[in-house]
C-alpha cells in the first residue's frame, strides 16, 4: 500500500508548487468573475483605486482605503466558496446550509459597511480640510 496523496499538488516542491498554486489562484479569480457580486465589486474597485490616491492624505490613508476594497473582494470570494461547497452537497433545502450561506452573506455585508464607513470618513475629512 502506498501513501500517495490524492492531490498531486501535495507532491510538488519549490517553484513548481508556487507556479501551480498561482495557476489555481488565477482560476479562482476567473471563477469569481462569473459571480455578479464579485464582478460589481471588482469594477467599482477599478474606479475607486485611483480615487484612493486623491482621497487619502497620507500613504497610510491610501493603504487603508485600498485594503478595504481588497477585503470586500476577498470576503466575497470566500462567501462564494462556501456557497459552492454547500451547493455541491445537494440542492435540497437544509437549515444548516441556509445558516452557512446567511453567515457568509453577513460577512460580506459587514465588509461592505466597513469599507463604506472608511471611504465616507475619508471623503468627509478631505472635503472639510
């Protein structure tokens, strides 16, 4: 009996592992692009990215504004991953499936509220200085 892992990625080492992991990450971004919410957040980020450099009054403020944008997209991807895993189990309704999806959605909502609050505060500071 051999102890061969089911996932060939586990056998890779060094740059080969990094190269393949980067490919899997890009595939994840492509899969995320097919989700409407992620696509909307990504498009908004394209416009907000340059605005962060105008709005932020120091490199720390710019970094915080950009970090909020990225955080929203990261949490959206994680929410999509949870939903995909649950949908793989089965299409039938289950209370725990609903709960997991609702919690993922709540995490996205909290990130959007945080991001909005940071951006609105920065805008208020910029316009009142």
